[in-house]
C-alpha cells in the first residue's frame, strides 16, 4: 500500500475513531483520577487531567480490512492490552491499575498531540507496514520510555523528549 492509498482512507479511519470516542465518552475518566504516584513526575498535571481512559474487556481496533486496508489485517486482529486514539486511551480491565501501562499510552497521547491525527496515523501505519508492530518507530519510542520508567529512571519531561525525538525523525 502506498502513501496516497493510505491517505485516501484517513477519513474512514478518523471517522471510526471519532465514533468510538463518542460511544465511550460517558465511561471515560481522567488519568488523574487513578491517583498514580509516579506519573505526575513525568507528565504535567494538565495532561493527566485532560487525558481520558476507558477500560474494556477488549480494546477497540478499527475494522481496517473493511475500510479497504487488508494489508493491516494482522494488526486489526491483534489482542492489545491498550490502544490510544487522540487524547483517550483504552485499556483491558486487568491493566487499569498498571501505572507502567498508563505511562506507555500517555506517550502515545503526546505523540498524537504533537503530530496531529493525520500525521500520527500515517506515521504509525507506514511504520507498521515497514517494520511490524514491535519495531514500529512509534511503538519503539513508547516501549523505550516505558522501560526507562519501569527501571525507576529519574523523572524527565516526557512531552519534551517525545517532541524532540519526533522532530528529529520528521523535520
């Protein structure tokens, strides 16, 4: 799939995302409400207050094959513990108390905010197509920062780290 074909599908994907966010809005709660101890040392209070979390048995993944993107069927059929759309992320119920998992998804929230929806989706999709899920540069960044967090690394301004890294990769 080339970038032009992928770009032509963005309205379908963003429409699905907006419908999904609206469908679950009543059950969304701010990350700040979870009362995590370490997250405030890595993310500003206003980000934790405005970012929403929805817990479900299975996180929602767009029906990419039905949207004309059969090359992403492996991703579409994955069973993920979390997934982020814009300023909201979805977690499987057992992950609700996992501060490290929240950290990972918050990295994605920052990526979405910095790149914007269209650029985030194109960057994620091209990384997925070229490298697979585990080696997708967007995921690699989130996993590396999550690993730092889990190893009890000293607090850093994650927003600045993410923005600088994305700017270096996509000037």
